[in-house]
C-alpha cells in the first residue's frame, strides 16, 4: 500500500501558492485577503478557523478573523455578511459552520456574494460546478482532486464509489468525479444509508471515497485488491491513553484496508490537510479575479 500523504501534498501546493503570492506582490498587487467569520465558541470551529488563519500566514495571504458572539441575531450576522460582500479590500470570506441553532444556515449561505464564496457553498457556485463552469469548488472535494492530481492517480474510466451524500462532501464529490475533466471521467456510484448492498457496490470500486462519519466503517472485506481508498471521516474515539481523552480516526479501518488498497489516505494527515489547502487555492483564484 502507498500512502496518499496529506502533509507532503499540502506542503507542495502551499509552496506553489506562496510563489504565486510573491509574484502577485512583485507585480504591484496586494496580497490575497481571506476573512473568516466565527460565531460562538464551538471548540472544533475555533480550531478549524485558527488553522485557516495560520495557513494564510504561511503562504503570505492577509487574513482577518471576525469573532461574533454566540447570541448574535440573524439580522446582525446578515449585516456583517453584507459588509464583507462590499469590502473591496477582501477577496473572499467564509462563515464557519455549524452556526448556532437560532440562525438559518441556508439564509446566511444565500446572502454571501457568489464571487466571494470561497467555500463554494452558494447555490450559484454549486450550479456552476455541476455545469463544469469556472467556479470555487467546495474545499473538501477540491482538496481530494488536488491530492489525486499530485499523485497522478488515474481516474478516467475507473469505477468510483462515493459513500455519503452530504452537500459539502459526498454529493459534490460524485459530480466532480463524473465530470469531463481531469481528475474526473470516472463512472460514479453515489451510495448512502439506504443503499441496498453497500458491500457489493464497494467491491466493484476501483476508487472508494468514504465520507460517512462512522469510525472504521469501511473494512477490508469491502475493498477490492488494488483499490484506491480516500478516507474523509474525522471521528473522535475515546482513548484514555491520550491527554485529551480521545483520538481522531477516519471512516476507514486503516490497518485492515492497508492490506488490500494500492493507495490509502491516513487520518489525521490526509484529506483534512488538503481541505485547508483547497481553501487557499480558492482564495488565490478570487484574488486573481
Ligand atoms: P453527513 O453526516 O452530512 O453525511 C454522512 C453521509 O453518510 C450521509 O449521506 C449518510 O446517508 C451516509 N451514511 C451514514 N450511515 C451510513 C451507512 N451505514 N451506510 C452508508 N451510508 C451511510 O457528514 P459529512 O459529509 O459532513 O461528513 C462525513 C465525515 O467526513 C465526518 O466524519 C466529518 O467529520 C468528515 N469531514 C471531514 C472533512 C475533512 O476536511 N477531512 C470535511 C468535512 C467532513 P443518508 O444521507 O442516507 O443519511
């Protein structure tokens, strides 16, 4: 089994992005500028947003972190979004999800100017993705494509099984793998909790992309020898030996599947790092206009 290493791949892409930022600055442009809106104190969201700010620093982007209180009204949050839409010094911004329950995420997503929607969640950008038009691709599927590209993994003509149909991972991933593009041109089966015989579907797959949210769900008996396996899952599993009381694990039983797969992503150190790089790539694209 070969490792699809998120650390190595992310570093390679960051180096390229940093070089492009230097070139932009050298030709008199300002640095790309990303803002992140964080509502409340959800520890996972705080960690994600801090990571995004750190990534911006590393490649020479400007970043602005906007922290808003948990009890902010939807109206006030929408005013903030409007302000960011109109801020000419800003290339793109994200509103970190999930939002507190009293705020409707769809309304907020719809309020973001599609030109600044570097998360690629606005329906206009989702539609452009489906039509294979230039757009911001959603970060996790985009990061997976970047990883496949980095390792020259052939996808054309392959049978790809995506497990999970969420709006942010599984569904866009299935569209992107089926597009007439490279990576892409795969024959795709999108599976979910109502799929009749998931094991039989997986055993036919040359490429499996698991985005389920259940620790160690995909086991070796579900994988064809030589398959490429991408593990999107990030699950907390209790672990008393760790200081924080848990460890992170993917949706794939890494040990078992590593005996069967030709390529496999680790968790942590795989798709999560690529998701972060994809956001940088989208922001660079926004800055270029
Ligand atoms: P969602 O909970 O939104 O979607 C999970 C999907 O898995 C659903 O479509 C669900 O089917 C399907 N599913 C659940 N149980 C089964 C089953 N037994 N058999 C087949 N399909 C099943 O999750 P997300 O897509 O948001 O995230 C998935 C995982 O990826 C999570 O662990 C999350 O933390 C992680 N993640 C990682 C990212 C990264 O950067 N690495 C980024 C985003 C997410 P149904 O629709 O029928 O309910």
